[in-house]
């Protein structure tokens, strides 16, 4: 189940309806994964399966690290501990909606579990980088609750 304010947030961009449906399916069908605080990759994989059904003309991939045949890289975003590092960093977006082998990058999603101790600002900065440097049309941050909170706890378009 998604709350009305979450549906409103998702409705701000064209892929939002598909994302809302996939999130609702995830919470309904895979609540167990959330309640046991399963690995984020397990959760995002299941979500990607549901999302694919709602975006059949696109390819959905998890942890896909290619830009054409080269590794996906983002230039320095100020999110790495070494402030002297100006090199690009290989990135592995949680979920992407794209056309493989082309520059058609539609949607990138970073997922976080409510139990994660990683700063959300890192994911938000990566999402901004995906849009600016890799040409994604839409970027979305999703946080899901675990244990007793098998719900979406945060949504944010970048």
C-alpha cells in the first residue's frame, strides 16, 4: 500500500504510475523480505520484476554497470572520503530502465532500506550525477521500511 502523498509524489513524472504499481506489488507479494530485513539486492530484484511488467517496452536491469560497453562512471561528486580523488568512479545503480547498447536512459532508482546506516545524501548525489552525467531522464530515491514497517517510507524525485 502506498499513501496518498506518495502517490502524488510519484505522479509528478511519467514513470511514476509504473513505479507505484510495482511498489504496491512488492509490498503485497514480498512483504516477507521486508519484514526479515532481507538484503537490499533481494528486494530490488523483486521490485525490478514487477516494474518490468509495467514498462514492457524498456529493459529493467539491477546493478547494471555499463555505459555502452564501458563501465558506468560518474565524475567526482564530493561523496567519497578522499577529497583529492578527481577520477571518475565506477557506479552500479540499483535499478535502471533503459535500452541496452544505446544512450536511451529512461529511469534510474536508488533503493535504501530503513535499517541502512549509509547516508541518504550519497544516494541523492549519485542520482543527480546519473541525470547530469549519464543522461537519465528521471531519477528516483526509494526507501522501504523493514521489520514492522513493511511500507515505503520515503520517495523523492531528483
